[in-house]
C-alpha cells in the first residue's frame, strides 16, 4: 500500500521544469514551431511518467501535482 504520496525533488524534476519552460515558450510563437515545441515539451514528461508507473503510482495524478509545483512562482536566489 502507498505510504506517502508527497512530491519530492529527484528523478524527472529537470524534465518537468524543461517541459514547463518549453510549453510557456511555445505559447509566445506562431505557426508550426509552436506545435513542434509543445510536442517536445510533452515528450519530456515521458520520463517522470515512466518513473511513476514503475513505482506503482497513479502517473496522471502525480504529473498534475508536479505541473502545479513547477507552475508556482519561486524567487530567484541571490
């Protein structure tokens, strides 16, 4: 049984952040490039999705939580 479903930094964190960045960027450009960059952003989420599946988690639920965490505005250190 699942003991803890908290979201922690680790495997797939970089891919989720890159996916967010590319998805946001894709919304600023027109045409086919927008679709290509959006598709690449989605493809990056395959890595954390597979890690969730391998660990027995509900990948859709966890990825939604990860997207929400990555969408939060964080102050830049320094």
